[in-house]
C-alpha cells in the first residue's frame, strides 16, 4: 500500500540507543514504564492510542461496563519524558537485516527491538467458522454489544418463528475463563434486564449454550474450579456441552459434532495464537509464538526481544511456554526493563522466572472460582470479592478504577446495567479481526 506523501514516521535520532517497542499491551506498557530512568530513546508503537484491559472485555460486550473504563490512553504514561515517543501506527513487518520495522506510514530504525504484539484469535484454520464473533479487542466487545442488542430490537419486530429462535439463542464457544464469564453475564442480562426492556418477548425461549471441546471447563485451572464453574453454569440455566466441537457456522446455524443449534450470535472464545509479525525467520517461530531464551531474547538475534503472549519461553517447568496470561506479560515486561538496564551497565542479564499468583474466573453475582498458590481453592462470594478486588487493582488509572467500581456497585444494588446502548450499529461486513 502506498504511503500518503504527507505522512512520515521519522523520529530524530539522539546519541542515545533507540529501543522500539511494538505493542502497548500488558507486556509492552510495563516494559516502557520500567525503562523510564534508562538512558535510551524509547519509542512505543501501537495500532491503538490506548491500552486495553482485556480481562474485562466481556463486561463491555454484555453492557456491564463502558469501553472507556477498561482502556487508558498510552500517551499518558509518557507525559513529561522527553526521551519517550508514542506513535499510533500499525506495524506491518520487521526487517532484521536493516534493523528496521515497517509500518503503514514508513519505516523506523531501531538499536533494540521488543515485540509485544500479543495474540490474535485462533480459528484453528477452519474457514467455515469465520462468521463467528471474536472477543479479543475493544472493537469486538462493542460489536458484540451492538449485535446482541440489535438482535433483541429485531426480535420484537419479527413475525418469523425461526428467525426469532435464531435471535434469541446465543452460543458461546470455548469453556475457558472468557467463555464462562460471557455466559454468566448473559444469564444475568436474561434474568434481570432483558425481560424488563423487552416485555413483549418470551425469555423462557432465550437459550444460552456453552460449547467446549474437552471434557471439562476452565482447563487451565484446578479440577475443583472446573467442577464448581460447571455447577454454577447449570444453576444459571446455561446449556453446557462438553466434548463437543464446532464444525461450521453458516446461515445462522451452528453445526456441532453432536448436532446443530439455530443462532444468530456465536461468540468465539476458543483460543488465541501468537501475533507473529512478518519478517522474523521461521526458525524463530514455534507453536505460533516467537521462541525466546530465558532473557526474552528472540532465537537467532542479539537485539530483538519478545514478551507476553507472542513469546515462547520454554523451561523445565513450562515445556510448552508460559500460559498466555496478563501476569506473565507484565512480569516479563518488567523483568526485561531491568535486564536492558543491566545490559547498558555492562552487567549480565538475569534469567526470567514466572511467579504464579494464581488464577480466577467469575460466573456472576456472588459466584466465582479462585485458585491460589499452594493449591488453595476458593469459590462463591469470597472468590467473587477477591476477583473484583484484583481486577480493580490492575485496571489502568485511578479514574477507570473508580468508574468500574461505581458501575459494579450500582448494578449489584439495582440489578441494572446502564450501558446497553447501540452507539453504532454492527454489521458482519465491517467486522475487524
Ligand atoms: C477476552 C479476554 C479475556 C482475558 N482474561 C484474562 C484474565 O482473566 N486473566 C489473565 O491473566 N489474562 C487474561 N487474558 C489474557 C491477557 O489479556 C493476555 O495474556 C495479555 O493481554 C497479554 O499481554 P501482551 O502484552 O502480550 O499482549 P496485549 O495485551 O494483547 O497487547 C498487544 C498490543 O499490541 C498491539 N498490536 C498488536 N499488533 C500490532 C501491530 N501490528 N502494530 C501495532 N500494534 C500492534 C495491540 O494493539 C495491543 O495493544 C484475556 C484475554 C482476552 C482476549
């Protein structure tokens, strides 16, 4: 694609080494913040001008939170730092021979490059399911929110029984934390909000299905968490189908290995794969991630690093790499900032070690599961309070914390969700991946 003449990515080079970071997600942002007192020119590039707190995307999608409360402007993190630069650009490739990254507005040279480009939705190569709705970016959450609400607005207008069934049914694919959380939030909408908003629809006909390919929910968590979340799902009236694969989605019919479901809404939360940018040698890529050593250095390079979801760091404890989780990305970003400082001081870099603080998932009001270090498992109200506290703690910015808390308290007390708005209508034709 030709670059418009009036645009350029030129940034004046100083005598300081230039560290280019691709991606202002959990890993990239933590790294950039950690480099603040380093004698280097730091350039952060992201296709968005904001950081997204992905663990709460499902709340935006289900009208629980407004998008602004789970995102924060990236430029704010750089205020008052003359050696810091942010550019909102999409990186299209990397030329490791020239030490340059390629973007839609031109190239930029680097002395050190850190790839923190995260992950993308994994459809496992199945072209027949491309009409499902992903939940990976903030635009996806807004699309999903609009799509669900548009369906109900259409449902009150339709005379066709089959179409009505398709509009009222929602299928969620993938029984990990996101799938479970989406189902829990949808069941709250079904129970407390939608019948009040649409009194002329019969909500006993609204079915929420959760489809999972393996024999349990929450595979990355303990057996107890899997079983408790299944119990919660059943209590909420969600139809869980385990050991079931989605084979095709066409004309509002989901074909499963065990039958089919009529549905105009299929949410895909069945997995992600590393967002590997073009230009990196294929010998450095494994399991769709960039192979890095214990210092997060990409295999085959001295000055190219990767952190977070895109990085595959194999160790005895994690032979297939670390799980694609926010704490891994944050710890790697923070650790790499210390290693870069050590490197500049002529000291040896320190190997990365992941500190697992546990994992959690919420199913709804007073229902959550938490696995803590040492095999401690918590469920119910206490787990739900822990879940809320941790999410508020890690949300970017004081303002966001306040807005999210305010929304949660309001909806807890009133059983209401204030953000069920169709701000811009969604059409599958305009869907972004
Ligand atoms: C719906 C959902 C729920 C989740 N829930 C949890 C949870 O409860 N707990 C948990 O620990 N983890 C959760 N995760 C996973 C967690 O969000 C990721 O592990 C984490 O975001 C990884 O951080 P990262 O820095 O590697 O990538 P990201 O945070 O994804 O950041 C990548 C950044 O790179 C930018 N980027 C990508 N490509 C380009 C490009 N070509 N040019 C410019 N910029 C680019 C993106 O805009 C983004 O800002 C969830 C993920 C999703 C999608």
